[in-house]
C-alpha cells in the first residue's frame, strides 16, 4: 500500500470516528467524575453568563475561555436548554479530538509503515473507549487531540526535514501543556530527544519554547494574575496529593495497559521488540516517561492517562500487525479483543453515566425553564452539578420535611413556577412520591407517575460496591402541574 492508500483510509476512519463521537456526545452527557462539571463546565457557563469564572489560583482559565465561547456560540444558534448545551460542548470536544487522526496520518507517513498506519487509524476511530474519552470535559481529554497531532507532526518534521512542521509540532504539544500542565512531561521528553539526537533544530526548539512560555504568562496577565503564578500555584498545591487518595505504583501502569485492552491482548507483547524500530521507539520513550512519572505520584486516576491515549494506540497497532501470523492472535486475541471492544464501544456511545445526579434536571429543563425542584435527600441536592441545569426562572430547594399534596397545590396555584418536581434518591421515601401521584383531592392538578433516572452502567457499578459508588444510585421523581399545562406538554412529558 502507498501513501494514497493511507490517505483514503484516513478519510474513511475520520468519518467513522466523527459519527461515533457524535453518538457519545449526544447520549453520554453525564459526568465521569466531579472535575468535568465542577471545574470545567460550570465555571465556563458562569464565565459566559457573568464574565467571572471563580477558578482557584492553580487552575488556568484557558479552557474556561474556550468552552465559554462554545456555550455563547450555541446559545446564539438558539440552543438554550442546559442538556442541549452540554451535548454541544461534547460535540465540540469530539471534533477537536479528531485532530489525533491527523497526527496518526502524519506519523505513519513519516515512518512509511502504511499497513500499521491503516490499523492505527481505525483503532483511533473505533477503539471502544475513544468516543467516550474524547467527549469528556476533562483537561486530560481535551489535551489528547492537540498532543497526538503535535507528536505526529514532530516525528514527521524530523524524519522528513520539515522545519515549519517541527515548530507547529512543538506549538501543539505546548498548547496541550497549557491545557493540562502534566502534559509538559511529553514536552520535556521531546525537547530532550531533539537536544540529544537532532541538535540542528535546537534554535527552533528554544525560540518555540520561549514563545509558549510567553503565551503562558500572557494568559495569567489577561486573567489579572501575576505572570506564571498559575503554574507556580499548581506545583505548590500538588506538592502533597495524598489527601486526594493514594494508590499503588502499578495502578498507573495497569491503566495505561488497559488502552490496549490488556490482559486480553497480552500475547501481543511477544512482539514488543518491534517497538524498537525508528519512530516507534521515540513514541514509546515519550509515553514510558509520562507513565513512569505518574506512577511515582501517590494520587492516581485512570483519566491521567487520557492525554497519551492517541499515541499509545500507535504502539498497540504495531503489535497487532506484527502478531497477525501468530496462532494465538488468530484464535484468541483477535476475536476476543474485537468482541470486547465492540461491547465497550456500544456502552461508551449509548449508555449515560451518573444519571442520578443530573438526569432529572437535564430532562425536565428541556420541557420548562420555570420549575421548582424540591430535593428530598437526592443525589441532585447533595452535589453542586445542579448549578448548570437550574437557571434563571427555576429554583432548587432542599426540604427535610415530607412533601404533601397541599404544599404542591399551594405552590402551583401561586403561579411562580409552571411545575414542581419532587426528587429523592432514598428508596424509603418513594411512598411519599406515590402519595402525590395518587392524590386526587385537588382538582385541576396532577402529577406524573414515578420516573427513575439511572443507567445500566450506573446500576452495575453501584451493585458491585454500593459504599464506594454512592453517586451511581438511582434518583426517582414525580412532576406536578396544572392539568392544562400537562395537556400542552403531553408529548414532551411522555418522553420522560
């Protein structure tokens, strides 16, 4: 196969990757952890609305600026519901992540491994975790695309002697570093590679690095901070991260190996010697340095490996192709990995996460923006993610006492809100909601039957370990309003 063949498969894989990322952005808009909503989405929304983000000193405003611009743009296009806006952010991030496929194309064009490049492109498009990872509102996820493209351009520029692409590659890796400071480990590794093995480019590297440092300082100054104060505060606050939790050193390595669906792909590691070839060895060294440093830090999360997801796929694609004649590959690895990957892909594209915390607000706010939410010990009221969904005209109150039909009637007749939603995550309070639904003592007012917000994944994870997965609990709710209002909105209510 020649490079024209690789380009053809690039366009096919790009289209496929786009489709599956859009699925994930649309159907899987729930949080993976606290950070994606609380530290990125909500500050971006507040900045878009008020010009104030309220970020702590160690968090850069760069992504808040970018995402707030996205939110303002979709609002200008008439997407006003919170659910529609968070889905639009996912669409934007999914499109941004497609830059990793461009990096993949450049990398394999540089090393002239067209067959492996074709496999790597389809892995990047259809890896079971990739659509989900690509559309998370994490700094780690957002940095993956620019980093992967940057590394691809860097390798291509050095092997093909392209000065302008070397500068572009370092700028992209630098941009990824400004998004997530830990990505700077890859930048340091790349600079070390240039200075040790390709010194003729040292001037370009120095000047590009100074330019990136100047941009970093400029971001701080534009946010009314002292130059480099965010980076300094970041190092200070992360001197001791054990308070966030401590995991064994090997958990980082297992999280990285999971990108290749290890241990099911373990037989592929017999061909690891091929990763010593030109191009692969550079990427392998970059990734190993990144993983090693993270393994030495006490606090570890699987999302910390998201930035190197794209370039790690290149390595697994090489092992896949070099193993294709092995009996263990044909009989075990290929059928098992393809089956498992397909299952993960379906879950990552169509099964929402942590629905109990945001599902009620997301659905109800699409029907009306003038709803009073009464929280009766639910996940919604225990967290802070409701701030994104409860906008002007709506309100959430936490009520320790039981909600009565009389209270609902008084609230609706006051006409301040179009509807009242009563929410709980406590199964022993379900009878209270059933009473509201079955009450007929107030003519002209009715309530929906009890709806449950959860998902298959949430239910499975919660069942396996309820104590450690409280945020995966289901949330139940009923929605009450005047009968005439129900008639007007019967189609939307029927979709609850």
